[in-house]
């Protein structure tokens, strides 16, 4: 059943904002507290994952990760994160640290905006047999750890579970409903203008969709003909 709708412009940031609005609204209106939230990669940004994990909503969402490399060299995923020691460990077993000593220059420490840079020692990388596979064009390997990386890891760990596979099948079902809204109920093109008009049309279409569903769950009793 569709329990809420919120029309937004077709901008990712606005769509993410509408998710927060709807989650708050269904909690206030219906006392609904979802344990998990299923969505596609567009909702797998660090900030959205962080927001959900903070609110104890399990993100069943593919992580939007741009750290992959197309040149065949090792990406961040090939390095092991050691939260206790605040360091990465490379495939050769060497450590990449954020700070190795106290610098007087604050720019050498953690970077701004919740991001942090972890570096391997130049001498170690220069002598490493895997340098070509790791950082062929740099003196030493460095890795940027994004803000909300812990929440991303939560989502990555969830993605390995059986429950996640079930969630992805459920997502396909919901996407079919959206396709039905567009193709059969004509929501592919809006007739009313402005955000209020869009919201009204979404609301009506969602109501029609729910009525269809209810009609399937509770079919009308068969009329028996009197002889
Ligand atoms: S180049 Fe450096 S970071 Fe990369 S695998 Fe070798 S020692 Fe580790």
C-alpha cells in the first residue's frame, strides 16, 4: 500500500529531502517506524545512508561508491579498514595512516568536511612488489575516507545478507507499481501545473492504486441470481 506521496522536482537532492519528509510524516500520522528502507542506488549516497543509520533504519540500498578504479589498479575496497587503530591495511599488509606524528601545520592532519586522507609511507611503497597494481603514478598510495563511511559499511554488510536479496525482489515489485502508475494511470505526464498540482495528481493516482489493491485483497461478493 502507498502510505504517503510527496511531489518534488526531478533533482536528486530534492528527492532525498522528500524521503525524510515522508518518513517523518508517516511516523506522526500512522505511528509507522520502518526497520528497513529499500531503495535504488540513487538513494545510496553517504549523507542519506548516514541519516538512516543514525535513525536506526537499516539501509537496504546499493551503496553509491565512486572510489572504484577503471585502470585495473586496486581501489579502496581492496584495502581493509581497521576502525580500532584508525588506519587502512593494504593488500601487502602495510598500514595507511592519517597522522603518523603531530604536525604543526593543521593542513597535514584530517581534511575538512568529515573526509580524511590516509597515506602509506613513501619508502614502503617504493620497495613494494605490488606498486604497479596499487599506485603506479604516485610515490605512495593514499586513500580518502569519506564522511559517513561507517554508514556505507553498514549498507555494504547488509548487502551480503539473504534479507537484502529478498528486499531487492520487493523493490522490483514496487517499481512495477510505479510503472503501472506511469503507463496505465497516465502519470508519465502531469496535467496540472506547479508543485501543488503535481502533488494533487500524485495523491489521486496513489489513491486509485490503493483502491485497485484493496479490490484485489477484498473482492466484491458474487451476486447470486434469484431463480
Ligand atoms: S604500494 Fe604501498 S600501499 Fe600499495 S600495496 Fe604496496 S606497500 Fe601497500
